C-alpha cells in the first residue's frame, strides 16, 4: 500500500541521533511490512522551534519513505496565535497540493493540528480513501483551558468553526486512534457514536536503545560530580504545560542531602529555570539531549518525574523513556498514566503544584530501598508488557492494513 502519514509536530528523523517518535516508528514498521510511506510534515521543527528547511521541501529519507515538508510561519510558544496561524497555512497548503499527488491507499492523520486533520479527512472522503485519525491532543479544547474562565464563552464563539471542524473530522473518519483511552473517549464524544473495532488505543511507547559503553562522553562529564548520588530526572520541554520548576522547589528541601536533580531539555521557560537553578548546587541543567545522551542519563538515574501545572489527562513521552530503564515514575497527570502507576505499583501520583506531595514521594523512595527496588522491578515488567514500541507499532501497522482491507471489501 501507499500510506500517507500526516503529522507536523514531530522532529523529522534526518539525524540518526534524534530520538525516533511515534510517526517515525510507525513509518519504519510500515516499510518492514512492504508498504511505501509519504509523510506530510512541517518545514519548522515544533520541538526545537527552528527551521529544518528554509523552503517547502520533498526528499526521500530512505527507500520507500518520502517526506514532504510544508512551510508555514515560525512560532516560539506552543499555545499562541502564531502557532495557530502556522497550522492554518499548512492545512491550506496540503489542501492545494494533495490532489496533485498519486492517490494513497490509506491516510493516517494526526491531530493536532485539527485543521490539517480536517483537510486530510475531507480529501480522503472525496477520493474514496480510508482514513484514520490519530488523536494526540484535544484541540481546540486545549486553547479554552489556557485562558481565564470569564473569557471562555467568548473564545468558544470565536472558535466555533474550529469546533465544527473537529466534529466533522471525528464523524467522517473511518476509525479513531489515540495514545490513551481518555483522548479516544474525547474523540468519540465529538463523533457522537460508540466505540467500534476500528477505534484503538496505541500507547506512544519507547524503543529501547542498546549502548555498548553505557555512557556518552557528555553524560560522563555531567555525572562526574554526582557519584553515588540519588538522581531525580526530568526530560522534556520547558513549557507552561510541563513546567518543571516545581522540581526546583523540591531541590531546595534536599540541598543538604544525597539527592540531586537533573532537568534535561529546552523551551520557552528555560532561561527562567536556569536563573532560579543557579542558586542550587544540587540541580543540573544539561540542555537538550540527543537519543544516545537520553539513554545514558536514564541508565544512571533513579527516578523520573512527569510534572504538570494543571489538572490534565495525559500520557507524556517521557514516561515511556523512564519505564524503559526501570525508573519508578512520580507523576501529576491523571488518566491512563495514573491508572497504570497505581495498578502496577510503579511509582506515585501527586497533585499538580503540590510541592509537599512531590517531596514526600521522592523521600519515600529514597528512604525505603526495598520499596524502590520492588517498584523498579515492576517498571521493567510493565514496559515489556505494554510499552515496548516494537510491539506497539507492529500492531498499529497491522491495524491499518486490516482497516484498509475492510474498506476495500465493503466500498
């Protein structure tokens, strides 16, 4: 089959050291199973907030995998008017260009962006092509949650057409997919129907990387002064939604202990966090890490933290990274992640912005080494059973094949 993957928020796997995320892993599995893939992407890197290409670009990354990068505008904040405009421009470019391309056999449209997913589903329906929508974030609902309550009614009126886009996207898709149950339920609510066999949850998962030396040179230097320390790690984007600044408040309480904190990543809040961390001798900020460096760091860490500044149902990428190396997780997220943490005893939940709660969780696992050992063992089991990317994306690719085959038999 000729498969179209439509996803503009992931870093493109142009550099082999870049961590391979959901779309890359799915594309690789589709190639293994004998299909060809066209990945509609953005020329702007959403995570790094920089241009990958200065102009609209199409390239063959490897045999069977082509990338078509559309150009919008640059933006610096995840929730911003400029990002909204960027996505709208790209959606219009897709609408204009898609009809000129050889027709695909099946389309997988990621959301966000909701307007690009809408155009993808519309194209598929107009051309008698099966289409699945992979829900990553609840757009445009997430915008409403980011503004003061007294402005939310007005915002819903302004975004009325966008909400209608989402409704039509969900209703017209042949199946809905997601990385967690709560988002799938959200999508089915817009579709106004019950779940069918075509609607599936495929966790983000993680592809474990094997390293022969155990440490990258950069991580070796970073850890030189942390011998025998109990390392609490955060890996991710320094932004309002995943704001790791609460870890600085915790670090203040552990200044005279054997516990230290490594906050790896970059983002709009990095300068603020760097300034606050400069007064703490038990906090290290290594900046953005590549895949090998992430693996090295996690292999020498003890806990992984998933902070959020607001009540949210989310299953972040970082949680799978932590599980892959046997790190118990301390998380402020509700939904699937909290359920798995509590059901399988692989860490603790704390309420968003609860410094005392987070501090107590860290202290409990530091003080009780038997509890720590048991939870670490449990994380290995959970990862192998439900979080291994090889298993997840092989099943994902197989599901696409089954849906496309069913569509062709019944059309």
